[in-house]
């Protein structure tokens, strides 16, 4: 994994948008509007975030900075200390995630693995919205922040209608997104968030992982979930209680998607874990939808 910060863009993407790339760790996004600048996510450390802001200095043009935290996964908000004087917007459920003891536990664990996390403090968002969304009126550009739960309960994406651009962050991911838990409602949320994003018909779909703005990724993500659902529907009921799901024949990650060329072993292992979570949620959904009472088998019919 590399995490050096660089600025980049995609072909055809409006030049008021800058992609802030922390190596292959994560992408954040800067949007310059007439009235203010918006930073969507602050990367994994304050130093990375500060570095990005320095590189963006000539684009700031004295306009105020508004920060948006897409969700409380470490790679998206641990840089908040670098912007703690700015308004930091998030969905209300982000606050609940931060209050959960697991937030500090993750920080303690990551500090053990890499010293760059020693400077991280958990800086909370200071403006939150509940419900479906809120809107930032930048004058030339409008940023609709809309709740897209499923990957995490607090996840939000950003839709900028004037330039038909959606900043999907982690709601859409290349090659696959990961569901929050194996609870059927989380899988349902993730699928409806994917459908909501597909409904926008964005020309540019900017992701935080996968380094692409290809709008067809959302179709591929939806097809992936439909395909695992179909595959799980054909598994005999007697096998549904098994713990290990993804080493069954026809159930491996590569049975459902084409693995991106040149993917590192580490990244592949990460997406295998995502696939395992998604399969577990799909199995749980099927178990939950099974009718109560004894199952009919051929033997009992005969
Ligand atoms: Zn992420």
C-alpha cells in the first residue's frame, strides 16, 4: 500500500473538481464553488490532509472551506484534526458511530501497526443532518448530500446536478462494495442505495476506492448482488447453516466478477473478505425469508 498524496482528475470531469489521491489507500474530493470550497473526506491522517490543502492553496481563492465526512471509516475522516476550525458536516448517525467504543479501539489497533497514526485524534463532525439529506448551495454548483446507508449506517454520497456528477464514495466500489453487517436490513439498504445512485444516471461516478469515475460500475455492483442472491437461492436448504460460504464451488469472488488486472495480493484478500461479508448477509436474508414449519422434501411428498 502506498499513501503519498497527489492531485488528479478524470477525463471529462469538470475542472472545479479535484481528486485527492492518497496512493492506493483512498481518494478524497475537492469541489470549488462560487461561494465556498468543499472538501469531501479528510484522508487517513492530519498530515495527509494538510498536505492536500497546501497543494490546493491556489484554488481556495479566499473562499470559506466546508468539510463533509462521507462516513466514519478511518480512511475517510482521520484527517479531521487538520480542518478542525471548519464546519464538518456528516449524517447524524456518524456521531453514534464515533461514540461507539470500537472507534477508539480501531485507532489503538492501527497505531500499533503504523506510527503515522500517532498524530490522529478523533475529531467529530460539528454539523449533522438526519433523514434523507441536505443541500449546499454553492451558486454555480449545488451539492446534494444524501444518505446512502448499507456500506455503513452513516454513509452519505454527493450529487452535483449541474455537472451530472455523483461522488459515491464507498456506496459504490470497484470491484465490489462491502455490506455493514450480515443483518438482512443492511443488505437491503446497500442495494437500495445502489439503486438510488443508478437512478441519478450520472455521467461521472467518482469512487473513493478503485480509481475510476466510470458510471457503469454501479450497474456491475447491482448485477453482482443479484447474482450472489440467485446463486444462494439455489443452495439446498440443508447447507444454509454452514459457516464457511465462499469456498463452495461457484461461490468464490471470481465466480461473480472479473478481478481487475494487476490487483495486489493484499487488495485481493481485502475484497475476498468483502465478498465473504456480502455472502453472509445474502445467506442470512434467505434464512430469514424461509417459511416457518417443516420443509417439504421429495421424500415427504412421495
Ligand atoms: Zn473507504
